[in-house]
């Protein structure tokens, strides 16, 4: 019985040192306050993007493969999406180094 305890105690350091500590980036992400995008799903040629600051917005729209399909810089809250085909996209809005990302569905 003592031999069994000795084997377990000798194997314990192998299990504890075999694990690596993984850290996660805990940096705070600055998100846009008061962000709204509508209508979603979009049926027409325009969507509306509002924030609490309503400054100039840099907008990028990505397709499902991650390719940029639309890049616009808008100072109003209206974005023309008439060039986009129906489908699912990812919309990224940036104002003063603060970014918000949302899914956009175009019907």
C-alpha cells in the first residue's frame, strides 16, 4: 500500500507541470454608445445607422468569406446598400477608434 502512495506522489508533479497556463487578452474593447442599425433584415436600398455621437462613420461590410464588399465614410445616418446582393453580411462601424460589429441580413 505504501508503494502505491509513493507511485501516486511521484506521478503528481508530471500532471501538474504538464499543464500550461493560457492567458486571454483582457483588454477592454471600446464600443459605440447608443448604436442602432435598422431595418434588419433590410428590404430596400438603405439602412440607417445611428449612435449617440452621430459623427462621421467609417463603415465596412464583409461577406461570409471575410472579403470587404463595401467601404463607405458617411456623415449622415443613411447607408446605401443597393449594390449588395441578398444575403448575410457583417457590418463594422468605426467612429473615433470605437468599433461596433453586427450581422446584417439583406433580403
